[in-house]
């Protein structure tokens, strides 16, 4: 029987994909094929009998101590299940309506390298991958047209999200109607001067109507919510409106709301 060792010394414990939730210990993605934890997040203290220090398994090899004994690799058989990319949330922790959806299509070069993607709520429609490594490779893909962001970091469209790698039956994805792609929209708030970026979903025809400038925004972009249209126009978010709301009704009171004996009034 193979020796059971901890995840934090295993080459299959990702050095690039990790998360910390609500003060819990750090968890990293298990990318070890054959592990019962493959495609899920584990803490460093967990472990399984698929432990290895083979650097070819790692997504970013580092110096690791040599294993005392080699672990025999099992013979490969026909793949009964494949993998899909599930969106857990935005990497920066902001609320997102994409949580729990699956990647169906992605185009890293759309919009001159800005990129676009299509998500689906049905795992049957999700894009299939042969293994965990294939999911991570796509997740880390950068545009070749616009390889760097304005801050000089790699322009990797999908790393804006924290993902989970899930099993899906080995079959062709179910047919689905083509839905609107996600568009990256960056605006500077006219209230606070803060610049933010949101991913908004509307058909290309609606964006064309809005950009033509001959329609009211509620008619040009009916697929967006009121809050999303406000962001497109002014860069203002619901959170900003909430912080600007008066804390006390008395703040709105004028002279007529107060009584006084001062004869000068």
C-alpha cells in the first residue's frame, strides 16, 4: 500500500491556485490525477495515498525533497469522466452573479485582446476537458493579441475568477442556444473618482445600439439591470449610493423644521 503523506509536501498540491475563506486555513487545489481530492481544495494537513514529489506533476515545480520510495503509476484505462470548469466567484471577493455557473465558451482575442466568454448554469452544456491539467492550462491562458494588462501583469481573462474543477460524464456537451457573451466594462465613478471593472452580459446588438448613441440606455440595453445601466452611464455602483445615503433623517431638515424664539428669524 502506498504511503500516506500530507498535501503540503505533495507536488500535486497547487502552488498557483489557492484560497482562504472566512479566516479558515489556506486551501490549495489538488491537481494530482487519481487522488480522491483531485479538482477540489484541500488544506495542507490533509493527505491521500496518491502523494508524489514528481516535479512533472506540479503546476509550478519547486525544490522538493526526494521521495524515499517511488510510487508506481497505475495503468491508464479509458476515461469515463471528464472535467469542467465551475465558477466559484470573483478572485477579489466581490459579489458576482456568475457564481455556480460553468464555462461553455471563451475567446481570449475578442475585442482586440479584451476577451469574452459564455457561461451556462447547466453542467450538461459545459466545455469538457480531459484532465485537471487541461483546465488549469486554459484558466491561465493569456491573450496573444494583448498579452499584458495596463499594470504590466499577464492578461489572463479567466483568472479573474476562483474556479473549481468538477467531474462531468464523458460525452459531447448538450446543445444549447448561443447566449450573450460577457463584456468587460470599465468606468470611473463621477461621484468618487474610483475606477472599477464589471463583467456585463448583453447581446452584441444591444451594445451596438448603445454605442450608436441614438437610443435611451434603457431601450438600448434592456438585458442589463437598472444598477448595471447606471454603472455603464456614470460608473456609480449600488455600494456607492449606499455610502452616500444620509445616516440620520435630521440631516435633511431645513430652518422650517426647527422652532426658535430668536426674533431675528
